[in-house]
C-alpha cells in the first residue's frame, strides 16, 4: 500500500489512537511498525481472532492486563549466567503474574476450536519461579534475608560486627582515662569555632 493511500485513510492517526489505548511499551513499538496486510487468508484469520476477542470482552469485560515489561535482555543475561537486579526480577515476576491472570481469564470461555485457544495455550505459567522471586525480592532495592542461607549468615555477621564495634566504641568513650582527653578535645574544638 502506497503512502498516499495511507494518508487518505489516515492510517497513522488510527495507529496513534491505538497507541493511546495500549498498556505496554513493547505493544506501542509493535503498533508503530504495523502496516496493512495484503494476504487475504491472514486478514480473514486475524478478523476471526478479533471477532472472537470482542465477543469475549463483551461477555467478561476487560482482560486483566497490567504493565508488561520488556524482559528480553534480563532473560538473555540470565541464560548466560549473569546476575539480575531486584528490579529485573520484579519485572519478570509481574509479567509472570499477568500471564497467569490472562490465562485464568480465558480458561473457561475459549472453545478448543476457537482462534484464541492457540494463543492462550502458548501462555506458560511457572508458579515455582513466581514463588521464589516473591519470597526473595522485597522491593526494587531490597533482597530478603531469606533469599539464601549465605546471605542470611552474612547479614547476621554484619549485625554482630556492628554491635561489637558499637560496644567497643562506647567502652572507649566511657572509660575514665579517655573521658578527660575527650573533654579536652571537645573544649578545644569549641574554642576553635568561636
């Protein structure tokens, strides 16, 4: 289809309106690249899919889609043995939960011969991975002590070392021999300021 036809049809305006209704950045990028189809079979298949989806939306309401994150780079990094940040793990968790919600939304209302059946059957859930991320990551900047035994031991040792250091510092400050020196230092500091 040539550029003039697309302008006359205001194709780009339609795409802009569609982008405003889109949740994820990946979908917005996909819409920007969309061009009209010319293969009649593909057009008929997609129209059937759209009709089925509209019927389901009328019956059940909106699909429970939240923000969908682009986790492609994080997944590639993990496949190479790299370490993911808490933010990356949370984005994967949110995508997994959204996948589960969408699959549950469609579960009872899609016939096996329907067009949407093949789409939803490709959605895979991983409850064990969801539970592990949920257990280990508290926020974008905090990993749970219970994420691993090693982490729990390291943090426990840090607390013990801090307590020992604080106790030692208090004993130094509190000792009678050091009190006089500290008071002299404080007096000297005050005199220097004024």
